[in-house]
C-alpha cells in the first residue's frame, strides 16, 4: 500500500510539505474508496461473493493508484494525510466484521485487527494533537496491510476450499485444524504477524518522538531564576 508521507511539493529542506487543499485527485480517490465500503457490505450480506470480492479488491487496490498519482503530481495535503490511512482502517474493519458476520473468520482475528487499528487511529490522533508528532508508515506496515487485504479477498471469494492440515484440534485456527478452509487464511496469518511487529515498532518510535518533543519544549522555555 502506498502511503502519503512521500507526497507533495518539496520544502526548503527537501521534505514534502502538506497543503490545505481539499479537492485533490488523491483525496477524491480516497472518498470514492470510502463510498465503496457500504456497497461491499450489502453485496456480501446478500450472497454476492464474487462482486463483493471485486469491490473489496478495487477499494484496496486503488490505494496504490492513489499513491502513484500523489507522488507524481506532488499532491500532498493535510486532509489526505489523515483521510488515506483512515480509509484503509475503515476498509480493514469493514472487511473483518463482514467476514465474521458471515461465519468465515474467527473472533480472535477480528479482535486483534480491530484493537490494533483502533490503537493506531487513536494513538496517531493523540500524538498529532498533543505533541504535534507523526510516526511515518514503514514499508513493512504496508506489506502487512497488503497481506491482510489479499487474505480477506480470498476469504470473501470463498473458493477454492481446501482441506485443513489437522495438526491442531482447534476450530478457531482454520487451515491448521481439520475441515475445509479458504487459502486466504494463510495470508491473514502472515499479515497479522507482520502487523503486530510493525505496531511494536510504531510504539517505540512514538515514544522516542514524544521524548524528543518534550525535550525541545523544555529547552524553549526561559530559565527560571
């Protein structure tokens, strides 16, 4: 998944600067992706697996198109920096919630994804508002999101179904337990492991940035006599 930290016009120090523009091509694409979410859920709940899979893949895949356009046109914006990852999180939450409601994804995976995504959303907002600190998305995080999206698409398609390995007696571990399962679950497992590792990295980076911000704030205060 392409992020937005590399988007926008170069500033005096060679860094990308965010504008206050709202109606940019990347932002419009993000809004279209957001509008696809309820349509995807309606199709899934009514049994249109193929169409639901197509819309989910379209909404997830256009983030890459979004990133390419933004990097080539220097269209970074403050709204886009918030909207683009938020749409990814909303799409991720809608995907896992929909799969759980149709009985294709165990509850523990739902909880891991939801708790992680909510923590990233809330934590990112707090860091930005209170400390004016932003932790850049790392490549491993984008790979993790891609694995999860591919896995969810496989579970949505629900074909072909394979026979489980039967190495554990736990129905909440599809693929490892006996019984039919979708190939997409292996991408979900890989995405979860990588996502948790990157979350730990984000937490460490955020802690370091907050400490640095506090030191700068203290240094800027006049010395007390």
